[in-house]
C-alpha cells in the first residue's frame, strides 16, 4: 500500500544546510532510502517537500483518500503549527514523526512538538537513517492495524 513521506521547510537544502547538524545526505538520498525500504516491504512511497504550510496540509488531506500511513518531518512547523496537527487529526491510519537531529539536545523552543500530540511514534536524533527506520515501523503498524 501507499505511504506518504512529507517534509517541511528548508529540508530541500538537506546536505548543504548545517551539515554538522543534519548530515551530508541530500533529500534525494533520503527519498531513495525510503523507496528501497518500502519496496522491500511491498509498499509504495509518495515523497513530498514544501516550504509552505498550506501545501503540507493539502498533502495530508490528499493522504486521507489513498494513504495507509504518513511519515512526516514537519521541520520548523513541528514547533509552531496547530494547523498541521489539526490536519493529522483528520487522518485515521498510522503517523510517524521524524527529526534528523535530536531536538531535545537543542534549543528549548525545539522541545515542544504539536505533531507529537497525534503521532503514533517519534524518531529523533538518528540522522537521515531515521526516515528508513520510520518507513519500516510504519509498515509494521499498517500490518497490525489492517488485519
Ligand atoms: C528538524 C528539527 C527542527 O527543529 C528544525 O526546525 C528542522 C529540522 C530535524 O529534522 O531535525 O528544520 O525537524
């Protein structure tokens, strides 16, 4: 089945952006890793990134129609967006929140996540590998909830 992987603002610059924090893999590399793990497990990926909050909300609404799960790194919107939380609350299947960095080791304003209120699981601080772990975990949750 179909898994959406949704990325928030500035993640288009992954690999160039503060590599000491976010590593040197690009978002294209992340997408390839997600697709590889998903296909091993018999799933498909729809991969998105936007710097605009409304586009992320629209993709979550679209996911209501055809997705079996969402992996989301809302980036800075994690800490600000009630609207993304509200959108995720309209989506029934599993949701996993991913952060490349360990947000709890960083500035206090990164310690609160609106999205965690809804997420079934959260992965933080494991680098870009966290996305592959999230795809693997969401496949497990999909299996558990659809039989
Ligand atoms: C991030 C952490 C956020 O605090 C930050 O605003 C990001 C990326 C991460 O993946 O570590 O843009 O979500």
